[in-house]
C-alpha cells in the first residue's frame, strides 16, 4: 500500500553581503581570532546592513528555492517561516514573504522554536502534506540574530550570524519503507524548565523591547549533546535504521565542539559531518537549511542519500529529521 511522502524538490539560500571576521570583532570587544576559533570553530559570519530585514533574506532564499525546484509561487499552498527575529511583532514574516512572492491563495505563518525552528517547520510541513491539507509547502529558516546581540558580551556576540535557507516540499508516493524518497520521520521535543539557560532579556509583554541574547554556555553545551543524541536515536530507531546507515549528518551549526561531540557520541564519522559554522556562525533557524544547501550545491549530497538533520535551541527545544534525498 502506498503512502504519502514529503519530498524536497528544491532548495536555496541567501547570506547578507556584509562579512564580519573574528579580527573585525576583536576591534569591538575584548576577544581574538584565536580565542573564538579555538572555542567555537567560527571564523566569520554575515550581518545584515542598515534597513535589511528578516523578510528580505527570507524572500531571496525562497526565490532561489523556487527556481531550483522549477516552479513558481503560484504552485505553493503554504509558506512557513521559522524565525525568532521577525520583522515586526505582527503580522508574521511569512505573510510578508507571501505578499512579496505575489501569492494570492493558500496560507502563511511563522514558527518560533529558535534554533530548532527549521526542524519544527519540517515536522509541521510534513504533517500538512501527509494529511492532504497541502501539496506543496515552502519552508524557510531566516534570522537577523545580529539585532539581538549585546556587543559588550564576548561570550555571545561572537557566535551568531544572519542568513536564510529554504526548501520546497511536495507530496509524492512511497511504499512506506525507509528507501522512500522524502521525509521518513521527524521527532521534536521541548523542556521549558531549561529556559533560563538561553534567552533574551526582553519581550512585548515584559519590557516592551526585543531584549538582548543571554546564555549560560557551559550548561547549554552539556544539555545539547545529550538531548540531540537522544532525538537522533529516536528518529533512526523509528525508521528501523541506525546511525551507520546515514550518508550525511546535517546538524544545527551552533559550535564546532557540539557538532563533533554529537558525532562522536553517535559514532558518526567526521567525513559524514556537514559543517558550515566556520563561515556562517550560528544563524539559529537558518543554520540547518544553510548547511543543507551548501552540501547540495557542492555535490556532496546526491539523490537517494540518507540525511540526518538535527537542532537544539532556546526553550529548550530540540529535534531531528530523517530525509531520503
């Protein structure tokens, strides 16, 4: 008996033109290229320019994904934007992208799960497609994290960057096995008790401001590797697979140490790890699609490959997804 699968038929990305190297940051805060690289693996990141908004990045990534898929906005049923840095409190960034694409039908909404937003978005898009509520979904992860940074806090301001990545998902038929093309499963989780480890110190109903990003780095690191590994094991087991079956591990690009620690814990070879953190920094909900697009465009990821995607973010939120490319 056939089943509905959500296959990725196109992807695209966009990075702002402004580049900030570690040496550039050393002119603003007490840090150095050596200090940042040793602790995070990050060497540079992209920042938006004056007047450049999250929706601008999202739109450019969306257009690239649509072109890659060979379709137009008229073919899209739903737009989902995963972001923690929307243009405005409301309306949603997704509806702005919908309007700019010229879409006059369907629906558009944002997902807020911070760095896990793209994985959460995949889960939602897959559910909408599997239940027949949509045939084609445009999912975007877009962030302007630079707008939340405290430039006196060297423990956080060196970590983050801006950018956007997008995928087009379309309904297709599968046989129900793990060789089907498309999303095999998604696993998403949260634990609100850990919210004080990574947060912003502002909000609409608390301070009336966006606030600045605050983080207890060591505690985040400790929970990250454990939670991510558990989500990955749940995802592979649900598909009747193991991490040895994975062709490419595409994780959230938070910190090179976390990436390598997770891979070691799960016995995933370093050669299968897609890492873009050195060039992009942590772009929150945009990091997984940016890494994905990088590996697709340089030819590493090929049709039929099995991909393991994962992320963890503030909340805490975390999750994993298995995709047959």
